[in-house]
């Protein structure tokens, strides 16, 4: 049994076209092909297998380099003849030792930041600043977050674009640690944003100043 048993590709047209996409930064990493056996092995192992057209054999991606492509999720297209696999690569996907077989810029977003913080947290490295903050607890993390927010404000008041960018990076990092500390995923925040995005003309006017507490 596999959690992907509900996926039923159409192999009547030949090999299945497969696109690998990084599960956090969403960069497209490569395109390959699967026959039925490669698909079943990928489901079973949750590691990407291909069918090599040039070598005419099954091929476990990373079998030489050990840069295995671990499956995070899989999606069939509407015609069931193409497969999108979200992966967590153990190393560079391309044989050129680059992240992607396509010449696209390396991306790093909030999902990548979240994954980096998670890895630091489970690694228990005493030299890790992330672990230092998590060990100190919520009050320390919240204090640092507040300090970085104030630094962004100062940069904005100074109209210093570089300072705002740098301090915002620090702010987002400390926000990421705070979210991890609170058990809140970036996906949880994204879902709130998606829900709010559905609402139009939701402005209720300026809030009244607080005169009494």
C-alpha cells in the first residue's frame, strides 16, 4: 500500500513525462520519464526512479552521486499522462552539480527559511544561534523579533533601502524562529492569506484613536 495508490497514470501513450520541482523554493529541477515499473518503485520507496531512454533501463536518480530525490508529494495532470513530483533533494539534481538542470536563479523563500530553522532545531547543534534562541524560549525570541522590527522602522525613517532590506531579512528570520517555537507553519499563515485574498472591499475605515484604556 502507498499513499499514492489513488494516482493512476495513463501509460497507453508510452512513457510518463515527469517534472521534478523543489518542494520549498518551487524551482523546476529536471524533466525525466517513467515506465510503470519506475512509477511503482517511486511510490514504494518515495524516492524518484526513472526509465532511462538512452540506457534502456531503470534508473534510480542519484544512484551514482547519492543525490537522491526524496518524494514529498505527487500530482498527475488532467490527462493523466504527465506527473509533477515535489521533491526534497539530497544534493544538486543536475549532473553539472547545480540545483537545477535549467539555468534559473537559485531561489530561497519563506518555505526554505522554515526548513532551515527546522533542520537547525532537530540538529541540536550547540553552536547554532537558532538553537540558542529556542533554548531561551518564547520571551527571548519575541524580544529579538521586536528589536528587529524596530530596526526596520529606523531604516524606513532613514529612507535607507539597503538597511531596510537587511533588517527585514533579520526580522523574517526571527519571525521564522518565533513561528517554529509556537508550532505555526508557514502553510498556516499562507492559508490565512488565501482566505483573506478571497475577500474584496473589506476596508472598514480608519480605526478610532484609543482615548481610554
